[in-house]
């Protein structure tokens, strides 16, 4: 498996996102825990300070009421050391020295003193008093309208630190384990989700040029992978069709070339078998030349189709009058029509400019008129006409010939296809003419269509874009 398969990438992304989410959540929980506990501690300190404030201080004794232990138990759920509860006389100059002499006394910072003088409380965290920092509230006490004393209540943060340590331990243990589980889950999920893709890869690997009839399995759920299978199957269908057409085309082309070659070989062998008169040799050579000509026409047609398929059909496009072209074709086919006792008409034509390759379009029209004469019984009529439709110039070749059934109309533009009616009619042909004609017209950006009824006749219409 490649190092960064979709599966690996999905798992990585999934795990990375989960890690970030969990870290954000853990950070938020940590902050909430820490600041919430701090707030609770401050509230409790405030409660104790208020209770102490309401008790009148006894003269000469440091302020530690007898029931302080009960007070602490009420607010904190346990009792800390009493040395963290004290009252200070702000006006007594000896007071700071007296207090400082006692070990474990809460310090009165300059800021707390200033705040107290201004009637404000101060919350501080004092380090160095004991093993853990102590949270201290310094609260000024009003007596006779003046601030004389401050009450200081302190509490060790030992419990807070212990809770924090436990929280971090749990996180350190749970986080990697959770991530490991998530990565494993992601890996399994990705495998399950991508299993149909694996099947498709296997099936696609099996399908080669020789097995194009095989199809990928479609689940029918309509999800993305099902749609992908559908699209690939449709592509296989088209590939299969073009492969079959190509094979058919090669077989037909070989067959069409083989016939004149066999005739050529036979004729030359017969000519060489015994000495002949110069006249007989001349006849044999002429017949051989005719076959070679047939082959040359066929090969030229095949080459043109191959170029058109590859989009390399070169056209010498120039503005030209379509009516004039039709008149020219009319002139050139008149004798052929007369020889088959068919009336050839040219309907009154006005000049219409199109952008076209004169030689190639002449070839298309000659082919259409040739067919019309070929597939129309003696006494019939072939008409050449010109019409203007939706910005297009349409050249029509209409006949009163054998016509084509609907099914035949669909196939006559395919390579080497000859309708059964044409064969019954006894007409010769290769079945390439219409296919070449359509390729040329389409290379001009135009269309070649047929409208026909068996026994009544056909109309072939070449529509070309009007020259601007
Ligand atoms: P070919 O005429 O050499 O067989 P084409 O490609 O020109 O080849 O024509 C293909 C087939 O279309 C013909 O074999 C014939 O069956 C049918 N076809 C073409 N033109 C006509 C027409 N005017 N009337 C009836 N059938 C036609």
C-alpha cells in the first residue's frame, strides 16, 4: 500500500482533527476548573472575613475568635491553620513589627495597604509562606466611620494544586489512549468506506480490450461510488461499441480490398498461362487497371475517414455560391441520368454564399446524385434544389427511387453498410460513399440528413452554415 493512500490520509486527518478538538476541550476544562476553584476559594475567604468582621474585637487580644474553627468548617468543609486569620491595626506603628515577629504571619503588601486605606479589598496569592501558595483576602474594617483595622484571611492552595495534578494525570493517561482508539477506529472506518473502491479497482484491472463486455458491479444505492460505477460502465459501453466498430471496420476494409485483389490476381494468372495476342494482353492490362482504380478509390476513402476521425481533415474553405455548385453538379450528371432514362431537374436557384471547400463539397453532391440515379428505376426523376432554413443553406437531392425503411435510414451512414433494398436492386457499391459525405459535411460544421419512404423515394439534404 502506498505510504499516503487515501485511507492513511483520512485516518491522519481524522486523528489530527480529534486531537485538536480534545486539546481545546481539555484546555477549556482546565481553565474552568482552575478559575472556578479560585473563585470558590475567594468566595469562601470573603464569607469568613465577613463573619469575622461582625465580631467585635476584644481589647488586647489578637483577633482569632474561638469559633473560627467552626467557621472554617462551615465555609471550606475543613479547618486550616488559625495563623491564616488575623486582624491588623493599620494606625499602630508597632503593629507591623509585632506581627512580623510571629512566624507564619500573613504579610500585608503595600498594594493591599493602599487598597485598604481607600476602602477596597485585595485578593492576593502569596508564595513562600508554606509549601504551597496561600490565597489571601485583605478586607478593611470600618470603625466609627474610619478605617482602622484590616482583616486578613488566608487559605493554602494545596487542595487546588492536588486537584490540578490529578486532572493533568488523567488527561495525560486518557488522551493518548483515546487518540490511539480514534486512529484505530478511523483506520477501520476508512477501510470499510473504501472497500467498494478496492472492488472497483480489482474489477477494472480484470477488464481489458478482450473483456470489454464485462461491467462493474452497481450497488443501486445512488451514492457517490454507485454513480462512479455507473459513469465507468457507461464509458465501458462506449469503448466496447467503438472497439466492435473498429474490428468490424478492419474486417470490412480487408474484405473490400481482398475482392479486387483476387480478381486482379486471377486475371493476370489467366493472361500469363498461355501466349496471347497483343490485343488480348491489352484487354487484360486494362481490366487489371480498373481493379487497381477501384482499390485506389477505396484506399483514398479509408484514408479520408481516418483523417476525419482524427480531426485532421484539411479543408480549403472559401466563400462560394452553393447555387453555382449545384448547377455544376447538374451539368456533370446529366449524361449519366439520360443513359439510365431518368429525368434530372434543377429547381430555380438564387445565389447563396457558404464557406466551403469546393472540391470536397462537389464530391459529396456528386455522390448523392450518383446514388439517386443508381437507386432510381428507369423512368424516375431526380431533382436538385436549394433552400434556406434557419440561417443555413440546404442543398437537396430528391429522387423517386426505391427509398429506404426507417431501420435502413439509421444505418446507411455507417461504414460499408449497404441496405438490403440496394442489393436487391442489383446496384454495385462499397458502402463508404455516404459515410465519407457525412464526414466532409460535418467538418464544414453542417449536417447531412435523409428523409425517405420505401418505394416512394428519398431526399438527402446537406445543410451548411451561411457565410457571414
Ligand atoms: P454505395 O452506394 O456505394 O453502396 P453509399 O454509402 O453511397 O454506398 O450508400 C450506402 C447505402 O445507402 C447504399 O448501399 C444504399 O443501400 C443506400 N442509399 C444511398 N442512397 C440511396 C438512395 N438515393 N435511395 C435509396 N437508397 C440509397
